[in-house]
């Protein structure tokens, strides 16, 4: 059974070699707030998405903008050329919950209210238009 897991892990590693993505882990904002920003740019062309993120008033948008720039750089590194205007798109972006820090806040009559400080992980995939048409 252990050998089966190893084979699937190798296949997964091979599959990731043909994908262009960037990950952002342990972001100290709640996943719900980050998903609002992720939903704004899902499926968008990357230059337009960068503009939307730059002028968004949400705090999480600055982090996602930096992540998107990293994903574009990863694409350029793997393809050994610069991305042209209108070529790259945000194919997938998803936000998963990260570790939750549990804190106590003093409350009336000797009680303590629990405060949950949430964090999240963001994964962003970019790809060119001609690859999107095949799927």
C-alpha cells in the first residue's frame, strides 16, 4: 500500500511540472475575506487582474497581487520567454483555511471569550489561452 502512494505522488509531481502556479501560505487574514478577493480575479486576463487588485481597497488584494506577479514570473521561467499582453489568464485560484490561533479575551464575571485568529493558504494557477481551449 505504501508503494501505491509513492507512485501517485510521483505522478502528481510530474503533473505539476506542466502547470504554472504560485502558493501563498499562512496569510494572517480569514479565508472568507481572502475568497472575496480571489473571486474578483478568477478567470480574468492577468494584466486586467493586476489592475483590479491594484485599485481594490481590500487589504488582502495587495497580497494576491504579489502572488499573481510570482505566478507570472514562474510561467515566464518555465517557458523561457516573456508573457505577451492578453496571453495569460488566471485559470484557477482557491483559498484554503490555514492554522487557527486560539486566544482568550477577558469577559464579564470572570469568564473568557475565545477569539479565533484565522489564517489561510492561497494557490493561484495561470496559463495561456491556447491551453485553455483544449480543456
